[in-house]
């Protein structure tokens, strides 16, 4: 994300400010959701649902503006659609992936995680497909390492539940810091 912000600052300053606002919103949302999920094992709709609108508008407009400047193939009236499709598809792909996990084993994942996945998919899809994969992988890696640590410290059992939202957010944040 840092590399993308640098590129936007040089070539498309309005898109830079939109992406910077989206990143600031992500940081605030991530802290709030992490605290709530750790305390209550809950990702509230009153935070997750507005995040679709805020992230969607900021990232979609930035993607359309920046993509037009980069000369992406499919353009209309100065706007391009490939980066826009990537943001929407990233959200949809990650939502469907988490939904299938929830469907396959409902006790293993809450529906709040599924809803949050769509928002994170938009952020990661904005960057690239590699970032989408990396953010998802890192979420499961961090969650798995935490679970192993709990088992090793005898602070949990194989039946213990952990809030997965913080690991999803941490994985997405870590992936956002990776270079393009």
C-alpha cells in the first residue's frame, strides 16, 4: 500500500487522498473490531456494514481515477474499469471463500468473519490478486500460530474458540504492507 500511495502521489494526487482516507478508515475500523471481537467474540454489523460503503466508495473512485492515468485497456470517459472490477471481485471472492468455510463447518467460523471478509477483500483486491492471497494466507497462519501457542501454554484445548477477526485484520494489514 505504501508503494501504491507513492505512485498515486506522483501521478494522481486526488486518488492518493482517497486511498489515504481508506487506509485511515481501515486502521480505525481494525482497532475497533479487534477490541470488540477479543472481548465479546462478535464483529458488529454496525461497524462492518458501513465499512462496505466507505471502503467501496473510496477505493472504487481511486481505482477508477488511477487506472485511467495508467492507461489500462478498458476505459470510458476518462475512467477505467479493470481496477474497479478488481476491487469488487476481491470483495466477492473473499466473501464466497469464507462463506464456503462457514458452510462446510459452521462451529469453526462465525458469520461476522464472513461479512468482514468482503471488506478486507476490497482492500486487498485494490492492490492485487497476490495481496488478496497473501492477506488470506497470513490470517490463517497467524490464527494457527496463536492457537498452537495457546495449546502449548495449556491455556486452551482443541475445543477452545478464538476470535478470528483480529487475525483476519492483522493478515490484511500485513499484506497491505507488502510491495506490489
